[in-house]
């Protein structure tokens, strides 16, 4: 019986799985909850159902986000969560044991110990063979950046926990870095902004909703949203109307820092590669690439063409899916990176 081939991304915010022949079959929050009443953890929920419990769970329910800033912080919970996700999409593989081979996307620059942790989690979840590839390389493939040619390019992948930036040429990373800036840090900044400006304590789920629905980097955006929480002074339920301008003040510093990091990477590129980047521009992927006004901001800051591909938040896993269908290119990328 042939092995099942998948591509897998264990992200800080989302776990995404691509099944060869079927495309993306799962994308759910990287959250797992346990009924913590006995020594052995009993899984209560994973993914979307688990995330909905944030801020509302009973005392005996333990909520775990096992991936933090691109690193597995809780190996046991990560393995349990991944096994639940795999069982959801491949129930027959557990009823009739079948090998699962995974192309696993990982943050660039991981230590050997961190890479081993990712592999151990996958194996404990039931995966037979693990091949690891830097997620920024897969995102470049998914964004159709011409990395296999002599024309170089640069890509910034803005994820939930980190932003990975790499200048690439001939299928390899020439210069790269990972900065601890991502969607979760922005959510926390939004929460803190609302508490300071409106004296209203809101949860991270509400902060994320504000970010996704009204956040913008445009100066003239007039969107607004009414949100509820607790008055920080009286502790009583209260509400406030948050504006797009408020949101810009909260998230703009993060995007400015990402622009700074891109400038630093481009600035240390060899002259010929820098000349290519000046023509080809910078590609932005990941969930953070969907922020309105981002293209305009980066174009003005970097003085480079800015490309945000369609389905940019899925670029990494789609690129990995392409590589499952193109083993020659995958082997070449693995040798060079």
C-alpha cells in the first residue's frame, strides 16, 4: 500500500495540512484543550473549537498553544494536537495502518535541537517519515518568486509568531533573518491600546477580530467597531467604539520594524543580487500580508515594487504542495538549503 504524502506547517497561529491529490485539507488554530482532572491529559478539543474556549473555559480546562514564536514550546501537547488533526483528515490511516510521509515546513534558522523537536512531534503524532524545509523557501515557491533562476528576489513571510525574511537566488537563501514580529504580538498590542485609550479590558479574541475587520495602514480609513469588555476602573461590563485610526497606531510600529528588517537584508546583499531585487521587488506572504495599506506603505518605505500574491496567507503550504508534485525541484532545494 503506497504511503500517504502530506505537506505540514505547524505555525504559531495555524496548523495547515496539504494532502497530495486533494490540496489543503485542514487549516485550524494551533490550540488544544484538555480536561485536566486526572494525571493523563484527556483531549477536550483542538483547532477552532479549542480556540473558542479562550477566556471562557472552566477552571478544570487547560488551554495550550504549543507553538510560540515559531518554536515548539510544549512538545507533548503539540504531538497530541497534531495527531488529532491527522486523525480528522485521515481516519482510515489509523484504522488500517498506513505510512504517512510529511514535508514539514519549519522556521529558518532553527537550532539542531529545535529541528529535532519538530521531527519528534511529527513522529509521535504518527508520521513515518519527515522531510524538513524552511517555510520561507516554500512560500517563495507558492508566491511564484523565480528563485530557481539567476534572477534573485526577496520575500517576507509574516506569520503568527515570527516574520521570516530572505533574499534568494538560484534556489538558495543568500541572506535571511527571523524577527519576533507576528500576528499574535499585534493582537496583544491592540488589546493594550484599547485598555490604555478606552479604559476597557478586552480579550485576545476580540483584539484579533478588531485587527482582522477594521485594522488598516491607510491614514484616511474611517472604519470603526463597537467592542465590549470590562471597565478597567470599575471592573463592570462596558463597551467602546474603536476606530481604524486607533488600529493603525497599534499595528503600524510592527510593520515599520518589518520594513527595517527587509532594508537590512537587502542592504547586505551582493551588488548583482541587489540589482535584481531592485527590479523584481519584494514579495509579502503570510497572514500579516492581508493588512490594507501594506503595499502602499512598503512601496514608499523600501522604494521597491511590492507584490502580495493572491492567497498570500497560504503561500507556504501551497508551495510545499507544488514541491510534493515536483520531486526534482524539492531535492534540489533540500540540497542547497
